[in-house]
C-alpha cells in the first residue's frame, strides 16, 4: 500500500555567506520527476521511475544515518559536479558560485 500523505526531502542551497542569517535566500534544487513545484506538469514515464527521485521518496521515511548516500549527494551538489547535476531538472546556481 502507499501512504495517503507524502513526506518529502527538499534539498536547498544559499549564496549567503551566513546560512543562519534570517535574510538568507534559500533556493531549491528541482528533480526531474519528484514532486515539487505545484505549477509543473507531472512527470509520467510509466512503467519506469527516475531512480534518484524514487530514492528521495524513501529517504523521507528514514533518517539521514539510514541513507548515507544523501550526504554524498549534497556534497556533490555543493561541488557543482556536472554528472550529479545532470540528474536534476534545475540547478538554481547555474552560472553562479556554488552554494
């Protein structure tokens, strides 16, 4: 069975030198098929799943200690690794300094 409510892991970054600053602007990394922007058309690729997007759903049911790969993913996003960024729909830091 599938849950009636869906908890989501959202990865965001900021260009602010102080991420604890209340004025810091946080920008979301969008995935290709993971739920996100409500104005975006749903991704339909049945019977397949984008594996990373699918894993993000299951990561929301557990802690990051049970999903160490998500820490590595965040590190690769911070390093602006092109292979990792190609798995995402958008990179809010494209053409700018990394978050």
